[in-house]
């Protein structure tokens, strides 16, 4: 099985026509393969976030805390860049927490290395710029779906993120949808029965 750093390199290659072999030889020295167990905190809300995670396996969630109430704002999947982005960009502690909702593997990219490539590279930096634009559009989609009805939100997850429905706990999905886990369990069972008929 390919290691996470090699998978990351292949992903960059697929995103850009620019040659980045020379740049890669230096860039990869700052990368670190990482793995997390389900439930592990990847980026805590009590520290400034100074790294970016490229996910090769698993699902990660961002949770926002307000007066000890948590709200799931976003799911990240393989090939996503993930960070506590508000903290990463401002170098301040924020109320967001990023954790693994399944076992996760990936590549950790230090902030200084990320910034250098993002700003000055036409190889790896081009990949970062394209990928972050996609992340931004996906963020907007998650935000807009939050304002819709519950059935529309559930349809969105079924059509765009079926792996989330299959791999993430109902409690986490229910939090994202703004419903109780009991309601979600009943609805998912009903949908499964309807699809079998």
C-alpha cells in the first residue's frame, strides 16, 4: 500500500501540469505522515493551529463551540486539505475543534512550508490554490445546506457524501443536521426499508 506522502504527491501531480520534481525534493522533507484513531483531536481549540492536514483516508469533522454547546459545521474526506482554518490564518486561538470521526491517515504540512508554497510556487502552490478554492466552494455548500429543510439536508448527504452516512455516527450526523439522533435513526431506517422495496 502506498504511503500517505506518496499519495499526496500523486494528488498534486494530478492537479497541475507544472513540473514540481525539483521543488518536491525539498518540500517533502518538511512533511510528516500521521494517523489518528476515531475520536482523536487533530487540532484542539485551545492552541493556535500551525499545520494543515491532507487527508488520505478517513473522515474528519470541524466542531464549533459556543457557551459549551457544540455544532458540527463541516465534514472533510480523503483528498481534502483540512485545518482549524480560522486559527491557521489568524494565528489566534479560536473556538473550533477538528477531530477524527473515523480512523484517519494523512500528511501534516507545517504552516511555514504551506505558506511558502502557496505564495511563491507554480507547482505545489498551484495545487494548494486550486484545492483551497474547492474547499471554499464546498464550505459555502455546507453553509447553504444548513439553512434548508431537514429532508433536503439529508438528501444532500446521501447524494454528495454517502460515505458520511455509512461511516459516521448518527449522533454526529444528527448534530450537523440539527435533529435528534433518535429522529435520524428512525428516518434512516425508514429510507433503507423504502429503498429495498
